[in-house]
C-alpha cells in the first residue's frame, strides 16, 4: 500500500486514540484508549475489540508473519476484556464517565504455534501515545456479576492478563458495598508480570473483606513455594485465605485466562460423556465439591463462571 492509501485507510477505519501507555516491561502493558465518541459505560466483566491494519509495522524480534498479499488492506482485530485501575490518583474508588478512556491489559505474544505468527500484539506494542487505532463499536459479554448476592463470597481466579475483567468486577463490588468475602488470586510466571499489585495492596488496607493473592510458577511466592491455582484448591489453602469454606450455595467462582487452568469439559462425540482435560482444571475440582458450571448455551446459571482467553 502507498502512504496515501495507508493514510486514507486510517481515516476510514480508525475511531479511537491511544491516550496513555503504562509499560510494565517489554512484554506487558496497560493501554488507555479514548473513543472518538462517548460510549455507554461497560458492565464490569465485558469486552470489546481492538484493531490495527495489517499495514502497520510489527515489533522486531517476534515470530515472522506469513502475510497473504490480499490481507494487506484489512483490519486485524481481537477481543479484549476491559480492565480497571479501581482507584483514582487520590486513592479513591473511581467514578467512571462515558467520556473516559477504556483500559486494556495486554501481553505481547512473541510466537504462536500457528505458521502465520502473531498478528495484533506485535503491532499494538509499536504504538505510542497519540496514535490512532480501531475500537469495537459494541461492548458485550455475559461474564458479569449477574446473580451475585451482597453476602455471597466471590472468588476471582485468573492467569496473566485474565485478571483484567476481575479488576473491573472488583471495583463494582466495592462500589456497591459488597458485604461477603472477596478473594482474587492471579497466577503468572514471574512477580514482575503482576501489573496491579500496588493497587490490590491499597485495597486490602481499606476493605477488610478483600484479599489479593499473587502466585508465580517460576519463582517462590506462597509459603516459599511455586504454586498453581489448582494447588490452592486441592490443598485447602484457598479456603484458609478466604477465611471460610467454599460453599457452592453462597460462593461464586470466576475463572479467566488459560483454558488449562479453567478446564472446561467437552462432550465425547461417540459416547456423549463429558471428558475433562488432564491434568485437572479448576472446573473439575470444584464440580466434585458440588459447584455447577455456568452454561448459558444450555440456560444453566451456575456457581462457576468462566472466560477463556484463547
């Protein structure tokens, strides 16, 4: 594409501006995206899309991209949950407005198992404040706090940037004065991959019913050991930290991130029996304890809610 064609494509396809970038390290960033026109406030837990043209440059040092010449003028899009920093600069709970930018928590994908290579994030990580991009027109999703009572225990379990929707949902619970216990555990490779730790520590100091539990798999954290989220459940440590038993009748568990951590079962094509992935994910562990998987396609509203990230 010629420079003139690219400029025209940007004018026609881009409808938002990157107003701020908070880089945690080379592969992790929080992006603040301002739409050209105000949008209705998202329901915490929902998502929208970010997009850039295939014509945009990619970050050096990532897996090479196999690009079909026919794609050169197309828009590359991907869904992202909307995150929240929960607190404003003065340390108060945010008071969001439709004119505020939307917050996104993004990790750089350096390589994939697909031969075409990663498309969007190597382009997103080339953006600078003031650059233009595409923001989805719709904000949608059923991964919300619908059905959670004021006295219910709420447990958020995530891996990596799967923490994003939980942050916004946490803000909603605190804003409305949730009375039940709230626990958020996030599992990453290294402690430096936890972008919101300082925020969570401040929240724990102000809200006695809230606990944040950071976990790492490549360096010791909890009790001087490397811990996975499944370990928390099977060992009973999660209940110890929560301060009460995991009662399916009054506990909602929200799972977001790596599908292997979540462990949603699939039906065997021949036997129609449910087959759980191995090693066991959180869904299988909780179902054995009486929890019910939320399956909107079957109109089943359960106590386990999930959002897979790939």
